[in-house]
C-alpha cells in the first residue's frame, strides 16, 4: 500500500474485520465457555452412590446452572451491543477480547465456588472470586459502551443518541455483582442465590419493564 | 429511545436477536456437547492391554454412541422447531437456554452410566439419572411448543395451524424416556438399549410413517 | 399437516434441514474434534524436565499431528461431498452422524497409540485400533457415496454421472488404513508413519495427479 | 469427470472449498483453542485457600491471559490474510492446517510455562518452548505470504502489489518471538512479559503507526 492508498484506508473502516466475523468468533467462544462448564463436575466413580454424589455436589450443580444461564445472558447482551455497532476498530477489538477472556474464565470460579461450598471451607473467598469475575466481565460491557459513547462514529446512526442510556443500563450488571461480592462476605450461598436472581431477572423480565428510562 | 420509539419497538420483534443467531449459538453448543462426550472415556494407560480396556468399558462406549446420536437427533428437532419460528422473545430464549443446558449436561449422566455399568454397582441409579436427563431435555421441546402454541404470533404463518400436532408429537420423546427410567429400575442395560432404540427409531424411520397424524 | 400437505411434502425435500446447516454442524464437530486432541498430551508437571518430557512423549506428539491433519483432510472430503449434495434425507443424516461419531472418537485411539508407543507395550493393539478407527471413519464416506449412487435424486444434477467414480475414489482411504492395520501387526511406528504418509499424500498431491480416473 | 472436464477444472478453482468455509473452520478451531486454555488452570480443591491458590498460580494466570490475547491476534491476522485470498489451493490448505495445528497446540506450552514458573524449575526450558511455539505459529503466516507472493493468482487483484509488503510485515512476529526465546534463556518471566508486550503492541497500536512501510 503506498501513501495514497493509506489515505484511502483512513476513510475506510480501520480494520478488515466486518462486525459479523467478530460476532461469529465471539459466539464460538461463548458457546464453548458455556459447554465446558460441565467438565468441572465430578462424575460418580464406579461403585459410588449416584444420588449421594449428586446430593453432595448440589452446590456445584447450582453454580453450573447459574453460570450457564449467565453466560447465555452475556451472549444476548453481546448481540444487543454488536447489533448497533457499525464499525470495529482496534480498541473495540481489544475490549471485546477482554470480555471474551472474562467469559472463558467463568468456569474456573464456578468450579472453585462449587467445591468450596461442598467442602464448607473458604466458601466466602470462592464466592467473592465468583462475583468479582462476573462483575469484571459485565464491566467489560460498560467499558465497551463508554468507548462507543466517546466514538459515536463506530455506531449505527440510529443508535448514537441512545449510547448514554445504554451505558447507564450497562452499569446495572456490575453493580449487582459487586453487591453479590459484598453479600459473599456474609454468606456464600446467598451470594450465589443473588447471582441466580440476577440471571432470572435479566432472562425473564420483559424489556419494556426492565428499561423504563430508554 | 423516547416513549414514541418504545411504542414502535413494541410492534417490532421484542428482541434484537434474529432466529438465525439463536440457531447458530445453539448449533455451537450442541456440536460441542456431542464432541466433549469422548473426553469421559478412559484412554488405556501405557502398559494397559488395549483390547481388555475396550472390552471393560464397552458400556461406556455404548453410552457414548447412544448419547452422540441422541444429541444429533435433538439437533434435528431443534432445527425443525426453529425452522417455523419467525420471532424470538425472552421466554423462548429462556426455554431454549434450558434446552441447551440439558444438552450440555448429557455428558455427565452418560459418563456416570458407563462407569456404573462397568462397576456393576448403582447402575439402576445411573440409568435412571440418564433417562431422566434425556426426558427433561426432550421435555424442553414440549415446553417450547406449549409456549409457541399459546403465542402463535411467534410462529411463521403457515406453521400456526400445525402447532397443536407438533406439541403432541413432542410428547413422544419425554414419554419414551420416562419409560426408560422405569425400565432402569429393573435393568440398567435394558434402559440404555431402549434409549438406543429411540435414537434409531427417530433417526431412521421415514417421517411420513413416524408422523401419521400430521 | 393434512394428507394433501403430506403429499406435497413428499415432493419437497424430506427434511427441513438445508445442506448448509448440516455442513455447519459438521464443521463445528470436526473443528472441536481436531482441537480437543491437544488435551490428551501430558503437560510437564512443575519440576519435570520439559525437554525430557517432550522427548518421552514424541510418539504422542506425532500421533497428535497426524490425527490433526487427518481430521482436516476428512473435513476437505466432507465439503467435496456436500458440495454436490442437493438434498438431505434421514439416511444421509444418519450416515453423516456415524461419520461425525467416528471423527469425534479419533482422539481416543490417538491418545491410546501415543501412550502405548511411549510405554513400549501393547503398541500393536493400539496401532490396530488407531488404523481401524481411521478405516471405519473413512469408510463412512464410502457408505455415503454408496447411498448417493443409489439415490441420485439427492445429488446435484451435474454430479450424478460422477457418483460411481467418487465412490471408487472413496475406497482408497479405507483400503490404505486397512493396510495400516495390517502393518501395525508387524510394527506400530511403521503403521503410524503410513497414516502420516496417507495424510501427506492427500494433502499435497495435486488433484489431477491423484484422481486420474475421474 | 472425463479428460475434457478435467481440463475445464484446471481453469476453475482447484478445490471446491470456498475461502469462506476455510475461514469458518479456522474460526472454529481458533475459538476452541482460546477457550480450552482455561482447562489447564488448577481449580482450588475443597478446603484449599482460594486466594493462596490464585497467588500461587499467578504465572499460570498470566500465561493464560497472554495466550488468549495472542490467539485473538492470530485470529485478526488470519482474517486480514484471508480477506485478500480469492482462491484456495491444496498447498494453501496445508499451510493453513499447519497454522491451525500451531494455534491448537498453544495451550500445551502455556500450561507447561505456568507450571514451571510456579515450580521454579526448568522455567527457562518451558519459556523457550512457549516462545518457539509462538514463533513457529507466527511463522506459518510468513509461509502463507511467501506462498501467496509466489502464486499471486490466488490473491484478489487489488492485493497482489501488496504481497511483498505483507510478507515483510509478517516476519515481525516470528522475529519478536525468537527474541523472546533468547530472552527466556536469561529470564523466563521476562520472556513471558515480552510476549505480553507483543500482544499489547499488536492489539492497541493504530495500524497506520504500526505499518509505516505499507
């Protein structure tokens, strides 16, 4: 590319990555992250009582289900965001990469929380780690909206006036998960229950009730 | 978005998720769930007799093959369903999420059943868990059709008159797997064989024979 | 659907699954099967000499690379086949399911062969299992072509006259892997080397040299 | 296909694989390779102090994050490359297969490096292996560009004059990772830090600054 071509490129999208491909890769990573969660469960060994094993790892099963549904909600949010992104630049790619790193990491604190609740030791630590992981991951959405609000040219035209409202809404998730981290200091099971409530709330509440300000 | 825009949104699909994307994520999770099954097999250690190891874990290999084909059938059913879904709302997303959770969980009871059959202990428990997991997962299809019958606006026009028949057909799977759970109380291998028969039946029977009422 | 509609359906493709979706699911399973292979390698433990560990598991690394490239070749063949499939019926879906089951299983004999070669025991058994797995998987392509030759209506028009030649070509893979199974009885490393040669041959040989009869 | 048809095929793309499908499979493998990295982390056991476990495996967490972002950068480079590829031939498929093999292998040296840094033994070996793996993988891009420069017919017309510049740029990655391998002989943590710097540089530096010669 000579310098004329470079000038031309400056006009064009700064990256050859159409948003569709970024979405496809993100979908792949999110689907895998959700499906890998099951590998952290402990399959009963030959000779082990199956119901006793299930009963013993009820906390792990609960954490597995909550994380699975939470990752699906992250996926819905991811699509809502990229639905209004018209162009991708490097910073957006990097922030999206951090988001995917967070989502791919979720299986780790999920397994740690399940085991700690089963063992009855250090479960506050594990619940704090779990809630902070979800807070940081959800916070990546806020970072993405913060960046998009400052760079409205990356947004589809109709979405630009709504970036501030979207940024404000994106702070609800991190705030709730930070609250869950505080709750974890008192009760790890209550913290997991709060994360379950958040997942249920975001899944089932009709949009027009949940987003009155938009 | 101001209140006029909200009103307009109420007319539009209630979610920015086109059904194509929901299908793509579901395909991803289903493909991964099927492929992860192999990780639960026990690879012969150095020095272990390979044929003896295979012979010993014949039940695990059988459960692996049955689960793999069953998950492929779930995938076919999933496409038949989303083929006629015109719009996705939050409840549908949630029910689809439960279905995917069930499919991603299948590797757990599959491995448990294989190991219990190898160990010759608690195999009735493991076979009940296996059959109930498949019944619950297949039941998510019934739940989806129940919801779609009650919300025909989500269906493509030509599919609306057929929702009742589709719901009725979707009850066959759960019923057969509940029968397999009862059989498991008598014989775990017979229960797995029944699940294999169900998979073979749904895979190979021509559609017009299988669905006379439609 | 009433009986008139059923009659109409008999004319239409017998399944709501477009070939594109079958290809997408197959791509997903093939990609995952190839990528999971790495999980069977033994990561050096803290304190373990890294080069010694690599040297010790050289057979596992070789089997990993051969299987990875072989799965990629299966993928190329899969596309060449579905490139000329115009319609999918249930039997085709079932045969494709067996093919995917075979591909998803490859990581098991790959790991078994690597460990047996490292342990220096039962490596003939493991190499036979490895070669037979590849023969059976490659044989699924022959089964698919056999079925397509007998049901030319499923093929795109231009491909129908070429089905016999494609079937004949599809027998080369299984034959070579059966030969590798025989070689395994004499020398397991030679059998793996033959599988590597097959992979190299199918990857690098120009098509017009490889398929003189077509 | 008779000999006339063969001649015709020589004019047509030498493979029925559209570049879109190669990209889709590559995307799948890259997404899985990135997501599997988390499985090599050590989840705290019941009763284990969670913060102590995290502190102990800080090197593994750092290697995980660096590898995750590095794989995402490989993905961006992969798209930039296939963005200008108009046709795929067998050699290109083979080189792309080697690239994917390298990417799918990254989790192995990542885990080895994390464990060696934790154990404080043989960490130079592990860091050399890590850097050489990244160098070889990045070198596959150079091999691809070398081949494309020699076979410009595979490139989109507008991209042909830029192949030499692209090849030159593609040598930066391998050179930096070879430098990291040399640094590893002195200090394994410094080598990992260099890999992190490379990832940060390629992620965040604006294109027009990073590629002055193009």
